C-alpha cells in the first residue's frame, strides 16, 4: 500500500504538468493575454511583464518554461502576475485555496454522514408510498444545483427571515448554511447510493447469514452499513470533483473569499493569468482529493489493500 | 435577491432591519484605510481615509453642515490685507499631553511639504503666497556655501542666447526653478527616440524609447523651423532625438538620494557624531531625504520608514544630484514669462514678492546639490505661542483660506511622536490624537473586511466603538445592511442599478455618489463625507460641539 501511495504521489506532479500545459497553450493563444504583443495593459502591469514575456523564444519553450516555474510553486514573471494589478497570482491562490478546500471538505463530510444516515433510514421504508416519496425527494434535491439552492436559502433564510448572515460567514451557523447549500445535492446522491447498497439482494442475504450466526439485529445493521460504505467510497471519486466545481457558485453567493470569486472575477476581467492560477489550484485539489479517496477505499476494503 | 428585497418594500418601510450591534456603529465605507500609515493626515489618499484623519485630528477650523468655517483649534481670526491672523484657543493638547501651539502647527505644515513625508495632496498649500512654487518643488534655497551661476551645461534651449550674468547667489537666498537638464514623457505615453532629428519626408531610424516614468538627460538641442528637438540620454543608455512638445521638464525631488553600503553597513545615528547612538541600519539603495548637513554627517529622513537621524556623508550617493542642473532665478526678481513657468504664475509671483529691483534678472544654472528644499519658505510665521500669520496667495479670500485650513493635510500632528516613531507614529500603540476618536488595534480574522476600529476619546452619543468595513462587493454590504449587521452604507457604496428602488426607503439618504443607506436608529450621520461628530445611536444624547481631549 505504501508503495502504491508513493507511486501516486510521484505521478501527481506529472499529471498536473500534463493537465496544466493545455491551459498554458490556451493562455498563449488568448487575445490580450501576456504573450499577445498587442495586449492593452496598464503601465504598471506592462512594465512588470515586458521583461519576462520574451517573444524571441519559440512558443513551445515559452510554455514549457512557464509550466516548470509553476510546478516549482514559483512566480513566473510572464504568466504568474495578475494582468490587472501585477500582484503574484500564487499569493492570491494561497490565500483563497485553504478557504475553498475547507468548504469542500466540510461539504463532503456532511454528504457522507447524512448520506449514511438518510440512506439507512430510506432503506428501511417498507410501504410503497414512503419508498416513492423518499425516492422522489432524493431525485429533486439531487437535481437542485448549488447555484440555485444557495440563493434560495439566502433569500428566504436571511433576507426574509433573518435567520443567519447572508454573506461572509463569521459564525459557525452561517458557515453551516453555506456548507449545507453546497452539500445538499451530494447528500441526496450519497443517500441514494447507500440506500441502493443496503437494498441489494446480496446485502439481504448477508444480513440473514449474520442473523443465523447469532449476531444481534443491531450488529447486523452496523455490518451492513459498513459494507455500504464501499460503494459510497467508490462514488466519492466523482462526487469530490463535482463538489469542488460546485463550490465556486456557493462561494460567490455567500461572498466567501475562496477560489470561486477569485476565478469568476478574473474571468469577468479577462485576467487569464489568474485563471491559470485557479486552474492550477483546482487541478491540484482534484488530484489530491482523488488520491485521498483511493486511500480511504483502500482502508475500508482489505482486498484492495492487499492487491496494492 | 437584492432586487427582490428592494422592490418588495412597503411604503415607509426601511430597507434595513433593526440594528444588531448595540453600542457599536458598523459602517461600510469605500476606500477605507488599509494600513495605519494612512491615518496620517498628510498621507491619507482616499476620501474615507481623509475623513478618518479628520476624526483623529482637529484642524484650525471646522466646517459646519453648510461648509462655513467654525472655530476649532483656532478660537478667532482676522484679515489684515493679504495676511490672515489666527489665534489658537488656550491649553490645547494632544491625547498624550503634548501641547498644541503655533510651533506644532508650523512644524506640521513644514513636515507635510517634505518629500519624505509622502503627502498625497498638497493642493491646500496653494492658499499660501508662493504656495504653488513650493508644492511643485520649484522653490529652493541656496545652500550654505552659496553658489555661482553657470551658463547652461548644454546648448541653450532658447532660440536666442540668454544674456546670463555670472551672478553669485547668496547662501540662504530663495530661488525659483525655471528649467532643468532633465525631461520626461509629458502625456502618459512613451516617447520614441530617433537616431537623427526627423526631417520631413524622411523615415527616421528608431534609437530607443523613453518610457512613462523614466527621466532622460538633455545632451543636445536643435531647432527645426518652429519646433525644437532635444537629444536625450535615456536611463538604459539609448541616445536619441525627440520633439520638445512631447516632453515635460522634470524637476527632481529635492534632496532624495540613495544610501550606499560600502560593506560596513549604513548606520542611522541619533546625532552628527560617530559616538551617537545608532537608531537603525539602512539597506543599500534605501532612499533618504537630506534635510541638513553637519560636517561629515547629513541629517536625513528615511523615505521607507520616516525615521529621522544622521548618516555619514560618505554613505550617501550624491552623484545624481551633481549630475542634475537647474536653471534658477532669484525670487525677488522674477519678472516676465518663461516657457517653463507660464506668464500668469510668473506675474503673480512678481507682484506678490517684495521686489527691490523688479527688472534685474539674476539667473543661471546651478547644480542641484547647491540648493536645498526648505519648507520654512512657506509664508507663515508664529507671532507667539498662540498667534500666527499666514500670507495668502493673491486672489485668495479669507473664506476660501479658512475653508482650506480644515483640510486634513493642514491639521497639526504631534512632532515628538512623529520624530520618535517615523512612519509608524500612527500605530495604535504610538499615536497621539487631538480629535474625538483614536484607532484601536484588533486581531482580525477577516482582514479584507474590517478595515479599522475607532474608539471615542470621550464617550458620546451612545457610541462606544466604530467599525469601518470595506467589502469588495457592494451586494455583500447591501445584504448585511438588510439584516441589520451594518448600520450604514455611505455614499457611493450602493449598487447603481438598485438606487431607484432604494430611494423610496426612509433610510435612504441622497448623495453625490448615488446615495447612502443609514439605519433609522442612527442619527446625525451624513451620507458623505465620514463625519461622526454628531452621531447618536438610538436613544443616545447628541453632543454638537466636540470638546476634544481634556487638557
């Protein structure tokens, strides 16, 4: 397992490099970007860039050179400074990324916990009405994206009823609302996965076998729930990427100083260098999260641990 | 969401809900000071920062609601011809007990004029006689050694040769700068340099570019018809010709030089003596302003930190000052018009100066290091501890002058505190104020929102604390005002698209920037500028006149 982890850790920078290079190619081609000779920038930014965005090198060398500087977490003189005010992009990303990843981590944890509890409850529904109602509710919530749910929560819960602050979460309560807005659809999808896992015919057979062996019903339920975490862990892989991307909208609505507003404002201002920094951060976050998910899966499933 | 909330207001329904902050006043302001350095009245650069500075420091006069001057530090004034005489109130003190006398007032004004102070807005000094020359750094004093005028160090710019008298300028004599041997791009665009003077019909060869912010040294001049072309040496070494019309005279910042570390470190000492205590160590290329010379030492102010002290003459690189030449004219004999000093200003200067011999022209070229910038040239004198006289610029009325005296840059600051702490004198642990509020140091969890906390020096209006916020997005501030977290969004902070809907609400206050929202539970707060003097929170008493700190 350790060898596997080390191999993945070594691969992460390489994967990051190869996902980052297409972004740099786009920046290279972007009109008004740092390599565009006809760029229209303020004097301050222009004098910061003019020394570094050398145009006598071939484009390939420019791109590779910039990529290697980024991989060192250093400030590339040409692509590493904001086109609005020449401040280093990595500084802004370093400030914003922990906030975003904290929000994402809280949302995923919430989705997992709620998914397990709700999925277990829904799996026990015995009447058809309850079962259909549960399925319909999950479908509706799962289909509701964060950029719809967040404004609805703010409009109703804060601006109308004054239950929490509408922006800049300064208390645990408002932070919890932001987490809930992000996590809600993923809670529903996690619940569905857990419910389906518990309803699986194989699961029912295992439960009967456990009961026959003399385990208490409660113990059987716990074992079944533990086994249901495997498909949930498998589902986490796709869920993590969706949560990370969905956090952009929630951060924007709640005005949380994360990567979302950083990237969205950069897009609005055509600041391709900041967009590049955001891409770098998101790519690194997704790769790290996927590795974490695989490790969790390995911890849960001993068969996977021994194979690796 | 904001549209929905604004458009669904009932008639006479305020947009903001009941306050949730008790005795704390929370305001959203644009351009709030981000560093304590901006609390310095001279260095405040935004309208809000200036408003905060005016809460911390009292001025000689205060302006009432309609803009009329009212006594503040100055208890009375009178006009005597072109001279404004002010009498300070008795027993004025800063919050640390230091007195406020005419000495402190004049010291503060002269300090604001120094380049090392970093004053953002020197326009209030235009009310003084020769104020414009001082503000543009064109008024200097001949150094202690005196100086002999030279002809131009390069071919003259005048089409006709100027009959320059080889006159001696006396030490201490005031002169006005007319021209220099340096040029910069005039109009926010780089200037192309050509290898030869561009001739009609010929395609010139490029020799380099003088970028915005760069300064080129004039090494030649050529008149082609009515146009004058200058040959410049750019900082990068490129030499080329450019049209004079694309260039502006560059007057160097007086006395600003870099220090040079020869390997032993550059020590800033408390006095002009090798044995004087060391106040600090400067880094190579740190900029200082020379304010005095004393034998082998120079009294300096460090630009970065504002610290004052003495450095050895050898540790200061004065080469740049030796290379700069200024064409000067003795102040008492300024007459006529000059290309670099337009006719109106020259005539005003000549009319206002005590010219003994108005038609005598004593001018010439001096090296910049032969001149010093002396803020004491400001035409203001102290008669005694409480009386001072200002000589106003021609055409300045008493009302205009008094109104200008309320400006932040003209508010007295504590000299001892400034001298002791340099630019750090406005830190909450050091600052001494004369106004109704002082800053409070806070550990901030969200540094981008809470810009500044003020606490009153005297409890008033039920306000125990003022928090100034500076949210980047106006919608965020609007939402927080809606739920009662913020007590006001000052003028210019509202989303423009919502102003028509918000204008119906009783808590909307019109303003030049679109308007403000101020909670109905907050009284006496104008939409603009930031003015906390008459603020009361719901149920609190109002104090119209600011008593200031107790003697």
